[in-house]
């Protein structure tokens, strides 16, 4: 790889973002009853206590211990709160490791020590060092920020499954208003630019590189995501019920983040990739590929490509979509018309990640990132599928064209929607 120009490190911006992330994480822990700290509402995940230690531990050992080569804060806790990744849903019934978790005060003291060390590094350490792979263009300094932002989103998935009487989250006003009917949008054949140049981003995960152009054939795509109302017809015809629905007295309700709601028919259906694929097939369609998503989202009739579906403006959850922690649940499809793409395709960013039909795989030129070697490589297995866009609880900092998310095709807890392609 060619030598890259040094990054422009803004120490105060890094520290400010780190503090904001820690405040958000603390706010999420205030949304669970204290006695739930050792519970695991999702059998595939660790209990809440693990993530309370893991997030600051990862930040410390990624930047301070491993990149800057400074001593451990607590080597035993750094091992205890190491990696926490979802296994396959098929393994949900397998026994988990059994031991006594430390008490909350010890975990919090450890977290504070990690935070202090990270903030000291942001203040004075050499964060961009071409001689240290973990620090090239400040990689480790940015990795820990996006790691926490992603974990905050997964924390919400777990809180979502906590018993209602143990939740302490706020409720929101909800609308269920069907948008005007729109015919499928015809996207002509053309190019799609996937990935990113290594010198074009302040930070990117390893699977975002390298930038390349793909020729995409003509296709049609729904202007809106498939709604609960549309999916309900599939269920009544024998289709699988999404994990966010529950049937009571012969009617379906939606398991909102903090309350149960009469099924909002105009909201996008959140479901697995397998369920999305089955619905599309049932209705005579299919899912978009990752390249087709890029055409629908970022291409334009004039042939140019945009940074975002709406153009070059920075992502604004008050204008462009239901992302950036504006709310915790979906809203009616098409409710953010200023976020539509040049073709008139709505909600390609926000209101739920967008499932694609593309298995998660490396781009040509892929190189594992030095600061988090197994970040992507463990999941190039043909069982995970690319998602694009973002959910209500995806931070605005993660809304960029090249970002790729992924999950197992049968993973039931993701805030993920889809639309049909033809």
C-alpha cells in the first residue's frame, strides 16, 4: 500500500466525541432497572454487565495499551471484558460460560480508569504515527469512537427485549399515516461506486476499502420500504411472523422499544433477511444487491454520484431521515421526503437498516485493520448479508456512503427493513 498522508488530528474533537459517547452509554444504562444489570434479555448476547465493562476496556486496550504500548489498567478485567460478538442464532441454546461477574462498582471504577487513560492519550499522545500500524492516520483513535457508537445501537436492541417493568426508557409520540402511493421507480443501467479511497475518509473500517466501480443493469425498486401492512398480507397467507410482532386476541401488536403498540401499518416491517427474501419472492420480486442499493441511493439521472441520497449536505436527522437518536422506533415510510434520492426513492438512510441480497465479503484490495484485526474477517463466511443506511439509533457520524453493516440472515433482533427490486 502506498504511504498515506498524515491525518489531521483534532484532539479536542476526538475527546469531545468520546465524552459524548460515554454520556450516551451511561444514559442507556439508566434505562434499565438496577436489578437487571446481570440479565441477558437476548440469549445470544452477554448480560448488561459485560458491555458496561467491554466498551471502555476496548477503548483502553485498543488505543492506550496496544497502540501506544502503555501499561494495563487491570489486565484481568481487560481479559474478562474482551470481545463480545453474536453467535449464530442456531447456537442460542448452547450453554454459556458460567462464573460470577464482578459487582457494578468495580466495573464502573475500571471503566473510569480506562476513560481517564484514553482522554489523557487524546490530550498528549502521538495519535498519528506512520511507524506504528495501529496509529497510521489515527486509526486506533477513531476505531474506539465508532466501536462505542455501534455498541450503543446494539445495547438498544438488548434493552428492547428487557421486560417492560424493568425498562426505564422514555416514550414518544407515534404516527401511523400511510404515504401517497407511488409506482416502483425505474433505475436505468449505469455505474455504482462502492467502497472508499483510503485517503478520502478521516476513518473507515477495513471492509470499506478499496473504492471500485461496478456496472449495474437496469432495475426497478419500490419507492418506499415494505410496510407492516404489506407484510401482514404475507403472514395471513402463511408467511413467518417477525420477532417484533406479537399476536394478542387475534390481532398483531408491535413490540416497540419501550411500549407495545397496535401494529402501525405504515411503518416499515423490521424482520430478518430470510423473511425479507421470502416476502419478496412471495410478491414476485427480490431484494436489491449492494450495488443496486448504491445506484438507487447515490446515483443521479445526470450521471453524477452523490455523497448521500439527498446530496452533499451533512446528515441531519431533523431533515433527512429517522436516524441520529431522534427517536427509538420507526415512523411512517416516506416521512422524511427531504432525504429521498435523486430518483425519488425514500428512506434509504434511516428508519431501519436496509437488507440487501449481497453476502458480506471483502472488496479487492482488502487489508485487515491493524487496530482491530478480526473486525471483518470472522464474518466472510457466506452466512452474513450486507445492510446499508441506518436505523433510528444509528449515530449521524456513521452515516456515510461506504459504511457496510452485516448480520446473519436469520438474526431476528436487528432494526432492519427492506424494499422490493424487480
